[in-house]
C-alpha cells in the first residue's frame, strides 16, 4: 500500500491562494467569450456578464462575411510571426553571445552602443524615410518584420543568461578545436534554451499584436496583418455609430453588434497565442529570472 501524501495547513492555504489566483486570471477570458456570444441589447442593459443572457452568434456571422480577408490576414500574421521570431531570435542570440564573451575586446563598446539605442531615438520621420526610401520596404511583407528585428532589452536579457555560463565550457571547446559558431550552436544555444524560449515568446507576442508597422508601410489589402484588419473593422463600426448626418448610417449602425463584435475579434485574435504559451511555459520563469540577474 502506498502512503497517502499529507499536506500541512500552510500548504493547503498556499494551494487555495494559487487556485483563486488562477481563477482570477481565467475570469477575463470567460468574460470575453461570454461577451462575444451576448446580444447588443443585453450588453447595454446588463453589461458584460459571466454567462450570456441570450446566446447569439451574430458577431461571428458578421466576421464570416469577410472570412476570405480574415483568412488571408491570418496567413500574413502567421508568416510574419514565425519568420520574424526565428530571425529576431537568431540575431538576438548571436549578438548576446558576442557581448557576453569575456575575451571579446569590443564587447564593452558594443554594449554601450546598444544601451544608447534604448535611451535615444532617431524619431519617427527619419525612421520612416530610411525604411521606405533607402530600404524600399513600402508594400512589402518584410516591412512587417525588419523594423522590429532587433530589441536591446531582449539582447541584454539573453546576454545576462549567457554571461552566467562558465567560461571553462568555452575553453574546453577551444582546446578540442571548435570555432565560435560551433561553440554557439552546439554548446551555448542548448544551454540558453530557457531564456531563448522566454525571449521568443516576447518576440512572437510583439509580432502577432503589431498593427503599427502595417499602418505605416502597407497599403495593399492582401498584405494587411490580422491586427490591422481588425482595427480597421472596429474603426469602421465606430465611424458608422458616430455619423449623425445620414439616417441610413444610423439604421445600419444600430443593427451592428459593435460591443459583442469587439469581443469576438478578441477571441479570434488571441487563439494562436493561447495555444503557444503552454509549450514555452516550463521555460518561462527560469529564463526570465536567471536572465534578469546582473552579470
């Protein structure tokens, strides 16, 4: 017979607190799903409730009317997120490896240069001119990737983690004849997997939620990412509701479930990220804590 595991009173209290905190984190998601299934009249009368008073799928039906554009925008966002995350993570890890090497003489200069980019900005207009005129990123899918490819905060997060890796690993690999690229690929990158997974989640969230780059550089509808398309839909609904000159617009806007539609758009948007998080959750806390230690 196996002995039953006994819990002390303090452990039970901690478990209860964690369970209540988990329910508190889950509650907003349930409210969003409930709001997307509620009628506009119920939201106006009762606000957002835990369970919908009258279930309706009108918001999702409206979204399906433009399903071809939403599917295309999904494809653009998935491509940008996957390619952008892979490239950004690669350049971030390689840059962090360079400035974390104690034997690299220019690591101090490069670190100061990266810190300067965190403190000062060139401004919106010069940035736009460089991206459009010199890099020719106008109406290109790479306009949604390249401007956000490097991030100083992520680089220092990875750098601090790599700095904690013993220098003896580098020395033993050098003795065996390994070069810097081989050391980085075969030794350092696997050891830095927790922080790389954490930073990768940050980067993927940034690419997935970004609509500003699409607004600045993309005019073609077929290149619009999902977030920009959803923002456009919401803006059009708000425009119809704010129009006081045309009675027809008022009648049309009264039939559009704008509030429940916002919740439906939120459900459509957060789906992939919610499914992604469990795969990197086991690395998240370790990578964030260890990478944040000053080295």
